[in-house]
């Protein structure tokens, strides 16, 4: 440490820490509500440690306690370590993922948990910060001004390796999170075309489920043709370009169709189908979505009140304290509570963008954007799935969902950023 | 290639008048916009499902609160001596929750249940169709050996469980027609508002007393509101049971049936078709209610009930047919008593009126002493005598046109006859009672045209034949009326409901239009039928025990085969305690079969034992033996 603790403390971004604390606190209240049972005693009253350990809310206290220790360590460690050891972290995580793949017992169909005595860890959670550090370090070392296919290939490989290992362990949801890095890369200069194409593919996927393929192609042809004709004075000079755009879009229709029907496994296909028609799988994923919407929808404007929820108390909602914790928020705190949570996430994300932008190093900035993007992806997909706007993907709501791995993972992501930020004034522009 | 970085020299980069780094910094706004758009989208969507769309609230209520109906213990049924005849015993269903089935060893389970694998698969498919997460009965009403076989091995079959509930069981082999049976409510009944309290799978009385007293027997259902999760697992009472109601057990029925008499009657009627109804004239209580052929009440309860019901339904002997209530016959000669009473009440004859046995008017049954008074006429069942009695009663000379006179007379006659409870439902506490028929002038107008008929057309009514139909119950009730000298209580089975008495309508006397003294005029004749020398009902005599029986034989002409035999009586004549009517189809002369059968019933009821066992032997076998002996 190069400065006094007091000065160091002042240079920490307390706004982010405040938002973090609020979110973890509110998250715990909701975990308590979700795992609270009306016939069990309230709080700690007269229960042994073993009895208490049966409750998620109690274990979450332990997780929060350890997270506090973790965050102190994270900001105390010399910020340069994150830069220096970025690739080491990355290598360790990749190794852990590989090991997990071979030694893990399957839990709920996935081989993604490492068991160390009573503690279960999900290495996939830690792959996020390690990969974020590694790609940031890499980005800082390449010249953005010159396209270099080799650098791009290395970056793509670095980004894809952990999610591929995670997919192999049957945790597709956690793997999809790595898609969030695209937002950070976009900020650092990636062509917007990639985001546009991905967004278009998503739209086409949904349209392909709603409309027969030939109708969809016909509709696209009509729209593109119409656009072409209206702007024919300019466009006629670009007929080959227009035709190739048309060909690409039609190709995407077939590609999406192939992806949906041949690449996706039946249970994954169902998760997308129920978005459009929850009754497609009324007892499976559709059931989860329906129950989740019922829980949130029954909260009304003001909610039923703390511990007054009925839907999230009685196992109607699956995984109610983990992936579906937002149901408890929606049911007990209503629309107002949901909005508070959304505002907190927006505040955190905006603050992260602000913090990232004030970094003098590409490493710090890229890492900041990676953190923001990962938080955003989790938020968008998790909340989206509980309200039927995103497919059911088993990823937690950052800082709210019950679970040590997830809380640690997001704490690490965030506090490495804060550590880097705290030293930004001493950082040299690379 | 996944990533393509924009070259600063491309048009896009050069488009901005700022440096590349500044251009890229502008992308933070794109990123922030994406964040905000998603947040706004979520806020709008949440506003829709939480505030605008009320359907989720409704769904939530349905989800978490379950109304659990507690089916109370069904009331018991006792006979008049306090003997339990219908009770409840637990029966066991094999339940299945398809979702919880794990590694099912179908072959072994089927072996335990002694059930074909195919049948098991069908039942399981049906259960899955009903619900994958809710329990539904796979096999209902397991037998005791089946239960024993499966119970100990249930642990090996996750997803399967045993559910106990109450079903009817019987401590009698008799009275099936009166008791009726209990079965699952049909979808059709469920739709009716009368059965709004019932849910699918509930049991209720389908016929007989079980049906008539359904509300009483059923008791009051309790309703408990429970917090449950989607899998139906209870999570405690809703608001500490504030809205719960306790179930109240059904009330017991104390019937007036004399089990021993009932059993005896069914024994006597074995292999025959017909009915016996015995009443206590002083109260209208039904002592015995025999419908032959019969069946054991237990056949319509428990496992395989549906199949057995279909067997009974398709049986050509029609054992399900409730003859005492639903079979209407012309009453035959017994009806002469009613006609005589009506004529006496009209004042057109006296007990001492003499009519010749004029065979030209109507054939008489046999040669006999001259009917110089009503007593002899009844004893000999003289057809011409009662022809003339009825003609006197009908043809009153109130119109110069004899055809109009017959119309007026018949209308008056009908009014009097109906006061005996004939041509209408008596109101017994069983459903599906037939009215019978007492012909009106309008009926004959319809058949022959107005003024197209005269007394000669309808004379057969005078001897209880023709367009007249009464039930066995009504016949017994006529005897009760005569025994009471002019009134009756509506016949009923239930003399006590719970700790109380019978229904109020059964405590009410119904008077006929006939004055009591007219009954005194015919009863000696009825005694003479049984005890007088050459009386048609001599085989019913209980004189050896000092019991005087007053009765009347009947032989009912039947277009479809041999005559039906009937005998109606009450005893003891001076203090009647039992009124009885016996109908035996195709058994010929009433005095030969119906009269001894009635007397055995009376002997059994009044003396509690039967000494005249020779008549039991006499009555054994089917009705055809009496035709040969005639
Ligand atoms: Zn005669």
C-alpha cells in the first residue's frame, strides 16, 4: 500500500459501495421472506446452530459476512496484482473448470459444483471476474488502431474457452453470461454490426416462432423491397448491396431455424417457446414462468407486505430464494418495490459506466465495462425470465439471489473494480 | 470471425470530426441507452402484470388457498328393534401421484395386486391424464387380501399410497329395495344447483332411503381453508381456521322395519315374483317391504359394484324393480271392500242388502250360498253381488240419460275411492312411488267418446278389474284404513331421525270419506273369509292361536299369463297391529298361495315364531305349482 489508510479510504468510490450495501441488504430481506415459513419461529428465537443452518436466510448471513471479509481483502491488495496476475487467475479458473468437469457429482443435472467439505462452490461464477481481468489485460496490450486478425482470434478464444467448458458441465445459463463481454468490446471499438446482427437474429428467432418461415421470408422481402423502392433514387446505384442484404437476412431466417430446431436441445427449445406461449409446457418451464408471473402479478401496486407473500412462501415458485428471488420482491413489495430494485440496478450500472470512463488505463476501463455488462446481463435475463420476457435461464439476480458463490462472484467483480479505481490517480496511461 | 474492430481510417470513424478515442467514448451513451431501454421495458411490463392485469391476483388466490371439504360420517340405519342394519366401514383405495413415481417395477406391483399389466397401464395412464402432481385413485376399494399384500410393500413403490375412506356395509341380506344404495355423484347431478355442495367423487344416496334421507344421513360437511402449495402439500390453516367449519356427522335413521319379519318375508317369496307390504295400522310404519325377486344390498357397494349393478339391471327377472311401489295391478276382489264401503257411505245399500248371485250379470267364482247380506257376499267373494252394489252406487238416476247418469255416478265414486289414497302417491319416504290409477269419466270419454259408454262398459271395476291399478303399498294401506275404521297414516319407513321422531307429515292422520260405522259392517265378513266355513281365505286362519284375522282374497286376471294371487288382511281383528297385502304374480287363486303366506307373516309378527311350518313347505318353490293345484 502506497498511501495512508485514511487517504486510501477517501479515494474509494463510496457511492458504489453504498448501492452495493443497499442491494445486499434488501436481497437478504427477500431471501429471508422467501425462505421464511409461517410455522417456523421468527428470526433466531431458540434455535440451535444446526436448525438455523437449515434456513437459507441464515446461511446467507454467513455468506454476507464472508463477502465483507472478501471485499476488505480485495481493496487492500495492491491493485497492480490484478493486472499482473490476470492471466494467472484466468489459468487457475480454466483449470478449476476442467477439474470440476471431471470430478463433480451431478447436482440437478449439472456438473458444475466443487464440493469442499460443507461448502459448495461453482467455479463458473469465478470464471467471470477472471475472464474479465484477462481480456482487459489483453485489450490493453493490443493496438486498437490496426486491425489484427491474430489479436482478435486470441481475444475470441479467451472469451469463448470458459463458456465452452461451462456448457460442457451443463450450465448453459452461466455460459451465456460471457456474451455480455460484447458490450465491453463494443465500447472499445468492436463493430456495431455484430450487436445489430445478434439483435436481428433474436428478433428473427421470435418472429420465426410466431410466423411460418415462408411468410416470414415473404414479409422481409416485401419490407426490404418497399424500402428499396421508396428510396430508389439513391438505392438503384446499390442494387448488389441491397440484394446481398436481402440474401443475408433470408440466410439468417434459415440459420435461426436450423439453430432452433437442430442445435438447441428440446428442453432449451421449450424455454424459448414458452416465452410466446406459456401453455406450451404447462408443467415444465411454462409452469415456472406462470407461477412466477402469478407471484409477481399478485403483488399489485404496493405489494402484500414483508413476509405476507403467499405465492413465494409455499413453493409455488421454483427456486424462490435463488433464481426467482425477484418474485418475492414483486409479490411482497409490489410494483413500487420492483421499481426500487430496477432503479438500484440502473444506479449501479450508470455508476459503473461513470467509474469505468474515468479510468486512465484501457485495462481499468475495459474491466469496468466488463463488470457493468455482466451485472446488466444477469439483471436483464433474470428479471426478464421472471416476468416472461426472457427465456428461463438459470442465472441469479446479482446481490439479491441466495447463494455464496454468486454473492462472492459479484463482490469480487465489483471490488476489484473499486480497488483499481481507488488507485487510478497513480496509474500511468498505458 | 467473431470480432471485427472498426479501423479508424474507415468512413464511419472519419465521419466524426473528432478523434477516434473521443468517437469511441461516445459509445458509452449507446451502452447506457441499452441499459435504460431494458429498465423501462421491465418497468412497463411489471406495471402491466402487477397493476393493470388483475388476472394474476385471481390466479394467486386459487393457488394458495385450498378448500378442503371434510366428509362427515354417514348416519347409520337401524331396524325397529334397534338392530344395526347399515353401517360404514373403511375401504381402501390405492392412490398414485404420477410425478412421484420412481423406478416402477410394474410387473411386481401387478403381481401384488393380482392385476393384469395391461389393465394397470390403462389405469395409470388415466391417472396421469387427470393430474401428474395430484393424487388420484388407481384402484378403488381394495379387498382385504389386496390391501395386506400391497401395504407392506408400499415402501418400494414411491408415488403410491393407500387412502382410507368410508363406504356403506350391510349387516342384513334383506331390504335392498327400501335401503337403496350409495354411489359416486354423477357429472349430471353435479351440474344441478341442488347438489352445489357436492364435488366430483363424492358419494351420495342414489335410491331408496339413502336417497330420500340424503341430507339427514350426510350430515353437514366441514370446510377447512388450508394454505397449500401447488403440490397440494398443506402449509397450515388459513387465518388460524377463522373461516373453517367443523363437519357434523349424519343423523341415524331408526326404521320401523322388523328385520326378522323382513327376512322371513323374503324367504317366503323366494323363487316367486311379487310383493309383501306389512304396516302397523296404528302408526303407518312399514314393518316389512318385500319385493321379489330380491338381491342383497351389499351387491351395490364396494369393489365391482358397477359390474354387479349392470348384471342386476340386465337380469330378465328385473330384481331392481321395486314392486311394492312401482308395480300396479288391478286389485281384484280385495277392491270389492272399497266399493262396498263407498256404497254404504253413499247410503245406497245397507249391510243387510241382499242381491241375487245372478250369473247373467257377471260370472261368479264358484257356487255358494245366497248372498243375503254383505257378510256372506264378502266371504264368498260373490261377483254378481258386488256388480249390483256398484251399479246401485253409480246409477243414481241423477240424469234421465243413463249414460250421463253413469258419468255422474263414476265421478262421485272416484272422489270417494281416492280418499283411500288411491290413484295418487301416498308419500312414502322412498322416491319413485307410482300413483296407480282410478279411472275418471274423462278416461272413458276418451276411450269411447262422451256418452259412448254406460255402466256395462265399466262394470269390471266392481270386482277390482279393468282400468284400475293400485300398488302393493296402497293395497296394504287399504287394510290399514279398514283396521283403523276410516283413517290412515302415510306409510313410512323411518320412525326416528337421530334423537327425534319421524318427519311431521308421518304424524298426521288422513281421513277417508267413509264413516267409521261402515267399517264395522264389513269387518265381520272379512273375518268370515278367513274363519267362516267355506271362506275363500280359510288357509290364513290363525284361530288355533286365538288370533282373528280379517282378510280378503283376490285373484287378478292377467292378459299375459296365469292370474295373480293376492290376499290382504289385518290382525288381530279386534285390535289390529298388522295390516298386510301379499301379491304373488301368476300364482292363480289368492286363497291358495297369498292367503297362507300372509298368515305366516302375521303369525311371525304377532307370535315372533312360526309353528305352522307345513305352510312354509307348501309355499316353497315357484308360483307355477299353485296353478296345477287349482
Ligand atoms: Zn256369487
